[in-house]
């Protein structure tokens, strides 16, 4: 009978169990027959849905129940936290201890103060009679019986460790949330900390698990092989014992030599020599193991075990390759994704360089310039310009490019009145210089947000900003998007300091005058508890509406009606470059012809998309509104929960969201992705991954003239890379803010 009720038992036996009612009874019954009685029994029910807890209680165990399945690493840690013994003994629920198992484990640690942990092996009598089960357990037994006593790993199937040392190194790594290499990793940390781990082959237990070939492959490759390779690469230490002895490694090489030689024997008969070398080498290297199989189970068993053992070497080699690839991806994925995105951004920027150095080609600035000229002469900036006015602009003002339609509020062309007194090329140059100044200030601010304090890092960040596709597109078209970026950064900085300054509000107001949709940013202020700012902005909105009414020329095309008609037209016939969520849903959901803009600013082509479905526009609009509603509620929830602690970050998250609902959210407006990218970059490895992913998706959205060549539905689907960038960055920010909130709590 165990001393579970005594004050301080010498041993604490911890058994993690998940849906283990069928074999736990046998496990605990064998423990009850132990030669030593000075132990307590703790069974951790790892979210079982069967009678595991009842079985444990029937055997007098103290049961620790987890609310859901957490994995054996977490289960063992919870059990160890409840333990009172000086020595922790870990047993799997599918092993049966011998009467002397606990005594030998305790004796080893009691008589050798230099040993921190000890473990044993399976015996030669596994309970399941199946061939795969017999092979697997006998192989495990042989490896543990023939390996060195001083180990660099640990085995939690039957192992013991001093409780103080276990607590000192932090227990098992709970990132392993399923049966994996959590015990091996613990052994690595013990060894690295200078503690001695001993493999004692006299300590043996019986394994009752039933192995299948499929389960064997899954366990050896995905639960053991690949994670173990990644662990060795991370630790930069490859032990030379157990499954990693020199003979084991050479056997893997020989199996692949054998396979390679077999593959070419049809063309080169001489390759049969390679096959013979591989077979002979494998038999010689593993002769002791095959002899052990023959002595314990007979030579017919040994002959059948040989091909299964060679298969083991084959998938071990595959696990090495997969583990190396997974390790490389884990450590280099951010660099790979960032480099790919940079290649696309820089490449497309180089193709557009000719338009940047010729600002007289800026179509969108030409539209504002023409609208300002029209307003100066009492004409509506939203009506098609008269032919005589265009001729005057061409001859007198040297306007050589067809102006784009005016989309800004009437306040915006009024601000450009001073530029209309000079020629268009000179005005364009001045506007380009102004845009470059805005981009330069933004680059400095973004580098600080990203934590790029070193001069080299700041310069690299500035280069990424200047070559960012939406920034380059804004410069080539003369768009005001860099002003929106400056406004967002200024407001975010002001929120970080605790109050909205006059300069931040002024920049915000200019952004609203230029694009209108930044007025949606104000919806974040109530969630951030900025009541005074809300009142101030409401007053500013009244003043702005009055200014529009006073400054807008009386004409047949007033701004309010123009915006309303334009919005409905854009919803019904979304442009290919429109990266709003409703536009993308409509492109995916119904047939349509789209205009494709090429590499040069004036290149255009027309493509017909006919997907295998045709959904009514009203239904598509309803779907888009539903998605926007769900996303809006989720983002608002983040703002409400985290806004007081992280006002700048949640404001950038809200800015991201406002890129989704408004029609005609063109790619140049995605300069507003940069604050989120910079913030995520400064938040560690996980944040840098999301930042790089968003950066790459924004790059892919620059290649619409490539994706448009794909047939429906792939063309329409890939036309939403900009939407995907917003969602990826928003999801990354929400996740990171949630984690920071949990850590703060």
C-alpha cells in the first residue's frame, strides 16, 4: 500500500493518462505490488472522456484533472506541482512496473549524489502479441540495453528525477502538446545544465500498447524523428548514443545507397554491385540486433523484422530531411518571405522609375490641378472639364496628360489654388518634392515604431518604405496617400502621448479633405475613451460641411450627389485595383469585364472573367456587409479591451479595418499598411513573421496585370491580395495585442 496519505513520501509517482481506462488498471495494479511502499501515487487525467479518473481513484491515487487535453508534458508538470516526494518518478499509463522498478529507481538516486535523473527500458515481454508491437518493443529494449550509461536524453516512460532539479530547470516544455520528444528535450536541458542523466538497463517495465504499422510510422517520423532533428539543430548538439549511434547513421546512408542503386539497375546493370554493398553493409552493421531478434523470438521473426528495420532507416532519413527543412523554415521563413516581397516591390518600383522622374505624367495630380483651375473659374470640379478649358491648360499651362476624375472633397482643390498660377510641370515637381518629404518623415517615424535604432537598420527600413509598392504608385500618380500615412502616424503618436495635439488634428483634417474615408478613423475615439476629441471632431465636421457649402461653386454636379452616385457605381462595377472587401467579393462572385493596368501608368487592357457561378449582386453585397460587420465587431472588441493600454497600436489596427469597407480603396491607399507592419516588426519573431507576410501580400497585389491573365475563379481570387494583406496584418496585430494583454494580466 502506498504512503499517499503520509506527510512526506520519498517518491512521488506521476502517471499522465488520456482515455487510458483499458490499460491504466493493469498499470496501477502492478504498482501496488512494488517492493517499496514509501511513495505517493498521482494520476493526471489529461482531459479524458472515459472512466480514466474512476479507475485511478479505485486504486487509491490522487487524481489531478485537467479541463481539456493539454498533452503529457503539461500533465506531468501539473502532477509534479502536486508532488511531495523528494524524487519524482514518471511512468506512462501503458507500462507495467516490475516489483523492483521503484526500488531500483530510488536506489540509484539515493546511492549516487552525482546523478540527477535515471531511466530504464522496456523488457522483452511486451503484452501485445502482434508482430509490429513485438518488433517495436524489442528494438527499444535492445537500443537501451546496449547504449552508454551516461545519457544526454531522458525517457519519461519509466524515469526518475530529483524534484528540486526538475523544478530548477522548469519541468517539461509544454509547447509539446501531444506525445512527442518532451522527455528528450528535458534530458538535453539537464545535460546542458551540467546534471548527470543515467540509463540503467536493469530497470525494466512491460509495455502494453498495441502498435500498428501506420501508428509506428506516424510516431517515429512526426512525433519523434522530425521534432528530434529540429531540437538537435536548435541545440547544435548531436549525441552519439541510443538511436543516434554511428552504426545507426551509417545504416541510414546504406539504405539510401541501396534504393538509389536499385533505381538505376535497369539502365546500368553494374549498379547491382551497389545493391549488394548496401545489403551486406546493413546486415554486418546490425548483425547483433538481428541475432537478438533470433534468440528471443526465433529466426522467422528475425527475417521478417529485417525489412521493417530497413524501412525504419528509410523513414529516419526522410525525417532528417524534413526536420532540417522545418528548422530552416522556422528560422529563415521571415527572411525568405521578406526577401521575396522586397524583390517584387523593388522590381516594380524600378519599372515605374521613369514615371517618378517625369512628374508631368502624374495623372491623379493632373486631376486635382484641373479641378483647382475649374474652381478658380467658377466651374464644378466634378463635372467633365470643357474642351476649351482643357485646350487652355494644354497650351498655357503645359498640361500634357489626360487628368483623372476628381475624387477629393471641394476643400482639397481650394488648397491647391497657389499651384495653378504656375505651369503644370513646375507644380508637379513641387508636389513631388512635397510627397518625398512626407515619405521621408514617415520612414523615420516607422523605423522608430519598428525598433530600428541602429543606423544601418533605420536605413534599411527607410529603403523598404521608399520602395514599398503603394508608396511608389502614389509618387508616380501624384496621389495624396503619403499625406494619409503622415496623418495616421501623427494621430497614433498623439494617442500614445495621451492627447490629440492640434498638429495631429490638422493633418487628420487634411487627410479627410484629400480622401474623405479617414473620417472613419474618428469611430475609434469613443472606444479609446477620448470624449473631448470626439466633441472637437464633431465641431470640426460641422465647420468642414459649412466650408464645403460656402466654397463649392454652384453647379449641376454638387459634391454630395457626386459622391453618392460614384459610390453606387463603384459597388455595381468594381475596378480591378479596388482593394475593398465588397469589390473583391463582387469580382469573385459574378462574371464581369475588368480593365487591367499594366506596368506603365498609361498601359491598359480589358479582360473578361467568367467564373463557374453567377451570384446576384444584392446577395454579394449582403455577404460583404456581413463579413465587414463581423470583422468590425472583432476589431472594436480589441480596441475596447486593449485601447487604454496600447492606444497607438489599436488605432493602427482600426486604420487597417477602414481600408476594407470603402469602395474605391485603391492600391496606393495601402501605404496605410506600413504602421501595422512597423508595429508588428518591433514585437518579436512572431510579429516579424506577420509583418513579412503582410509585406509580401502587398507586393503580390502589385502584380494585378499578371493575375488578370489567370482564368476565373483564380484571377478574381488573386485580385484580392491587398485584402489578404489587410486581414493578415490585422489578425497578427489582434493576436499580439491579446498576448500582451494576457502577459500584463
